[in-house]
C-alpha cells in the first residue's frame, strides 16, 4: 500500500504501518497533554493504543495463516487508524474454507481475551468502570481484554466486507450460488452501513460514520467484483484474444515504439525475440524510458520483463485474476509454444460490460479479501 512504513516480515508476510497511523499516535499525545494530563497518563494512553494494534495485527495474522492452510498467500498486512487490512492474493473457493478464514480473525481476539483472564484481579476488575479514555497501569489488562472482546463482536456484525459479512456469505453459499450470496451479503452490509452512518451522525461519533462509509463502499466493490467475475465465467482466453497487435524487436530503439504509439490505436506493445514474447511496453513505460534514457535506448533495456504467458485455453476468470495479481495490463496469449495474440485488461473490461448487459446467468465469483 502507498505511503506505508514497512516494519519487516513476520512468518514471511510483510507488515506495514500506514502514515495516518502515526497521526493517530501524535493526536493521542497532543490531546492528552493539552487536556492537562500527566506524562504518565499520556504514556499509558499511547501504550494502550499500541497494544490494541498489536491485537489487531494478530487478528489479521489469524486470517492470513488460516488462508495459508488452503494454499493462499497474503501480500501484506497494513495497519490503518481504523484497523488492519490483510491483502490475500485470492479467496478460498469453497464456502467451508471461506468460513474458516473469516472466523480465524475474531477467534484470535477471543483467544487473547482468554489468555489475559487469568492475570486479572477479578475483584478489582468487577469494581472498575471501563474508561478507555483514561487507562492506567491498574486497568490496563482489563481494558485490553474488553477491547479484544469488542473487536471479536464488532467484526462479526454481518456487514460485508467485515468478517461477519464473509461468514454470512459463506453460509449463504451452502444454499445458493456465490454471486447471489454475495449480492445478498453486500445488500445487508450496505443496509447496516447506512445504520452506522446515521447512528454516528446523531451520536456524534465520527468513527462510526467513517466505518459506515468504509463498509458501504467495500460492499459495493465486492458486489461489482462478483458481478464482473460471474460475467467471465465459462469463457476462455481464446474468446477475447486480439490477433491484431503491434510488436517490436528487442534491439529496436525506443523511438520506434514512440512511432507505433503515434501512428496507431495501441497503447501496449509486445517485445519479441525470435518471434517469442520476452517483454511488454506500455505507453507510460515508453514515455518514462524516453525521458530517462533518450530516444536511442534499445527496448530490451527498458521493457517490462514480468510477462504473463496466458494459454489460449485458460479460463478467462483465472487469466483476469492472474493479471490483477501481477498488476499487468497486457499479456501475450500462447497456443503451446506459439504466440497467437494478446489480451489487455481494457479489452476484458469491455467484454465484461457486454456480458453484464446481456445479463447471462451468474455464478461463482470472488476475488480479494479485505478486513477490519
Ligand atoms: Zn478480520
């Protein structure tokens, strides 16, 4: 994620902090000190927030490690002021697996609560009123346990794309098609999101308003993605291949690419060596190469070498997912060892729009995994 500070890899997963998170810490220090609180009170307030975010991180690791059991890797885990975000490379196809991955996060918070419990002084805990705005050494553990229980409960609200919404979709998937289940779960999520916004507005809680918007947009995105993917169902790469495309040889100078760009409609080009694709060049890459290296640089020095070779018989859904994962807009299509054409994401997007307009029967969509 952009504007994030990496804090290293844990069990092979990149963990990073978004810069807005640092603002949250600075705000806590500032608001404590300006309210006349002592340095000690401020220290506990900061420590408490950091402890909460350690728990949020562990929650995300719950999802990530559960997904790993099903062979799904996590690109990274990012900490934002509103929670954590684990980016999984895909979602499990089977409802049971999705259920396990979704439940694994809240389960971590329950486990943390149970681990804290033996260390509590129960009499003191019962007598104490939880005030999360004034946590000190004595109330620290009790408050942390309360927050973990709250995290588990809050995330289980069936508001897609929160964990509870994923649980709802997985359960619905046992009874119906995935696209229908996603549509229902997204609808429930948006309904609850509007409730959050209204509650936040009248209760004067900006956090709830923010979460409401986050859920609303997230649910909308998931529903659109589900619809998009269902449009690709049953098609193969061969169905969208463009046999008419422009290519360059590896030793050609970049100004040859500029001429192709200016003379035709194409914005992406294949780079060939012995009639086989070894790289790609987009308009942006050409412009960048031109300004950095001049017009004479050979294309092989500046081309993108992350080439995704798509077999013509590959399911279109899988090809699209692969292109998203590798963030490539353009890929050569192969029939065995032979180059037969290209596909680009714009071309697939148009195909999806046409399919959606024709309203073909929908089934089996899914894509990325976000969670708070
Ligand atoms: Zn979660």
